[in-house]
């Protein structure tokens, strides 16, 4: 049995080790560039720091997930076994947190609203309800909701 400290381990797995280092470097570079672009876009569009940080957090989670998939591929984990583990994890998450899927769609909508910025804090909006129309001022913008005040 070889351990990580054996010279034969490095010799046998040199391509995977080099690819892993490249994936990690690419992950860090892409994350840095993405964070920088989102930060600049948010500041240029006059968004609050909390909203910018929230979008950065969501994008970092997506980039990290993608890097993990790449690392699994690099190390040659059998596709069937990886799919079995991933599908089992998603099944448990799906059953345990069924209501969370609506939150996921709200987070996605929040990211879309961040980049399209149809509203800013201080704008007045009108909510067209059949029985009770409301006109209010946007006080704060969260990840997937707008706080308003009459």
C-alpha cells in the first residue's frame, strides 16, 4: 500500500498532482477576477456593500462547486460512483429541504436583479394589486426581496 509520502505515489500520480495544482491556481484566479468585476460593477451601479457581498458569496459557491467537479474528474473518480454519491446527497437534501428550492429560485432572481438593477434604494415603486394598490419607497434591497416603506 502506498501512502502520500512514498516517492512512488508522486511518480505514479504526477499528472494528477500537476492538474490539481493548475485547477487550484485557475480557481483562485477566476475567483479573484470574478470578485473584482462584481465589486466594481456594484460600486459603479451604487449598490450597497451588503448586496455586493451577497452576490460575491453566491458566485464563489458556484465557482467552488465547479472546481470540485473538475478535481473529481482529474483524479479519475469513476463516474458511476461519483454520480451515486452526488445523487444520494441531493436526494437527502431534496427530501429534507423541499421548501428550499423556492429559496434557490429567489436567490437566482436576486442575482439577476443585481445585474439588471431596475430599482435602486430611494426609488418609488407602485405595486398593482386589484384590491389594495400600494405606492412605496425602496428602503433596502436584500438577496431576494425589496424592503419598502410608505
